[in-house]
C-alpha cells in the first residue's frame, strides 16, 4: 500500500449506487478496494438501484452484497439518509455510479431519493461529494448538469470519458479505477486531474 493510500485508513465514506446497472460490478470492485485500504464505508442506494431486477442481477443480491462487504446496514430510504449531515456521518460521500438522472437532480437541487438526500445532507457541512458519472447522454442533455456541478463547491469528479464513441457517441463513463485517488484529492479540496480521459 502506498503512503498516500494509507490516508484512507479510518476515513468514513458514504458509498452510493444509482441505477447504471451495467457498472455495478465495477463499482463493487472499487468498494472492496477502498475497504481493503482501511476505509469505514456505509452503503447507500437510490430507490431504483435498490429495487429493480435487471439482466445484470437481482436487486436483493446487490443489497445483500453491499451490506456483507461493508458490514453496515444499507441506507435506502430518504428518512435514513436525512441524518447524514446533522450527525456528520461521513468525511466524504461517493456516488459510484452516478446516473444522468442523479446528476441533474444534484445540479438543480432536487432531493427525492436516498442518494440525493444523503448528498444534500452531507454537503451542508462543506464536505466533499465525489461523483463517478455513468450516463448515456453525458455529451447531450446531461452535459449542462455536469458543467454546473464542476462549478459548484464541494463536488469532485472521478475522471471520465467516452466509453463507446461509435455506438454511443454521447455516453460518458468514469474510470472507476481512479476512485481512490479522486477521493484523496477531494479530501484535500482538490479535483483529481485530468478530469477528461
């Protein structure tokens, strides 16, 4: 373990998944990596992520997996997410994957899911929110929301790029492998670079 990564030991992280189901396995790999580096992680899921069965797996499997990996109860209601800020539960809040829907809600202050409530509640303490985007319209309707969040205090992006410029020319996905480095930079109030890969 590098000296930089040792800084994650004991860091309290809220780790949220939104409904980009095709990236769940990559996100869970990074969750396991962050825990192996010593972070104390609490899982959070949006309503859709926590309830929808898809070709990528059953909702119950993912709920159980997150709780088994972290050893903590899943936050999957707005009521359970609201105390995140008042109780100062996390040092950093990670949304991995973050869908275009959630990006839009964060950009426009719409708080109607456990993930957006947790982010809003967390950010009231001027603590960082790390976003790993995964959206098919990142270079279309969602582009303005990404731009807005890049200009907001306390939001930091995991480096992202086009995942299939031929078949999905407007799609953007984060390089989830850069998540630990992005979290460390965000804890220092810096955006990990380069943002665009």
